[in-house]
C-alpha cells in the first residue's frame, strides 16, 4: 500500500478577507471618533462647571465663616478684577472685600486664584461683573447665570444659576428656557 502525502491546507486569511476586515474596522473607528470627541468636550465642560461650583461654595462659606464680605471676579492677572463679564475663563480671583467696593485694594487678602481655562469660554450675565458674598452668605443683586461652553464649540454647554440667597444650582438651559450659548 502506497501512502501519498496530500498538501496540507493553509490556515491563514486571504487578502480579500483581510481587506474586508480592515474596511469594517476603519468604518467603525470613523463612527466612534466624533462620539468620543463630544464626550471629551462634555467632560471638559462638566469639569469646569464643577470647579466653578466649588469656588462659589468656597466664597459663600468663607464669607459666613470669617464674617466679612468676599468678592469673586474675573481676573486677567490674578491680582485685580478685570470687570469683563465675558472673561471669566481667563482666570478668577476670590478675595476679602471688607469695604465692599468689588475691587481688590492693598491689604485685602487673596483667598483663591483660579488659573485660566483655555479650553472653555465662561460668560456671566452682562450686568454682573463680579459676585460679592455678604457675611450672611447672600449674594444680592440680580440673579446671575454663568454660562460654560467649550471653546471648540462642541458638547453640551451648561450653566450655573446663582440666586440672591447665595445658593447656586446647575442648569442645562438658561432660566429663560433657551439653550446655553456663549456668543
């Protein structure tokens, strides 16, 4: 009896199978990247809102604990208020303000400086260029809406609404019901 060696069958992939698999992988990656970018922008906006909420709560609790007025304002240089309601993302300054003039004067202690947020745009209501908390924790004046947006223009913009009582709440829409924009 004669035994013949049959050629063994190859166990690899054909070129066509590899190209089809590669095309499907590229298609799925192309679909996932925009969603991933939007998620990253949402996380950036959410992180900025959380950081700002923490700073507002610190300002309120400091005013109550120390029994004096404190002011939070946008600041370009970290030592003086800029009075630019459209410039909160360029940095913020929280300081003791016993004379209640909403400007940092000589001898007024800095409580916290917040570094610029280059990936965000943060605007306040046009009439409120600073926030002053009184010793009872109130922040009287018109209600304030801080709008937080991604500089890239993607993601869900968010807002913080500050009431005269000093309490802050997160918001997905403006108090008027409109979408949050930073135009």
